[in-house]
């Protein structure tokens, strides 16, 4: 199997996992890069999750960042069965607007057998970084 086909299989597997909140936020995995230890989503958040017109509520921005970080682990470490966030820090750098295509990428920065250190960012259609997150998560591996 080619490198490209293997990556497509991972993307398909992650998208078939059907997490309802990801679907509600208009999200889908579009790329996994095991070499870069990353996972990229696109999200098109409806106005139902916005305030003040089309500004996405911050908790939903954090949820998108968390999804990208956790999916980087699940996509790049097939023996991981569970992942529990111990800490997530989100920094909002600009307004995140609904009903626009957002790109959210998560990376594994360091991973041991039981702990993962993760990062992610949200970018607008023009490539502007809107928010970033750092996370520490506890890993549960298949036996």
C-alpha cells in the first residue's frame, strides 16, 4: 500500500468514528500526516453555535482544537485506545467567525507511553491564526 493510500485509510477511519459534536460543528478530518504527527480538520460552524452575529462561542473553538489534538494521537498511534485531557489551554488571537471554512490542525509535540503533549491552531480561510491550544493528555493503550 502506498504512503498516500495509507494516509487516506487513516482519514477514512477517523471520519467513520462519527463523533456527534464534530458533525454538529461541520467538521471532518481532511489529512493525517504520521511523519509530522499531525491531523487536520476543516470546520464550517453554523450560526447556531455563534453569538453577536457570527462569532463562534469560545468553548466551541476549544472543542475544535481539542478534537484536532486528540485525532493526531489516534491517527498516528494506532495502539492508543483512550485519551483523557489533563489540561487544555486556549489562547484566542482573533475572532473566529461561523459560516466560514476553518482549518484546525493538531500536532503531537511529545508522547511517552502514558502522556502526550499536544498543540493545535485554528486558521481562517485567509490563513490567519485565530486561536491556539496546548494540551497534556493521559494515554490509555490497547493491551
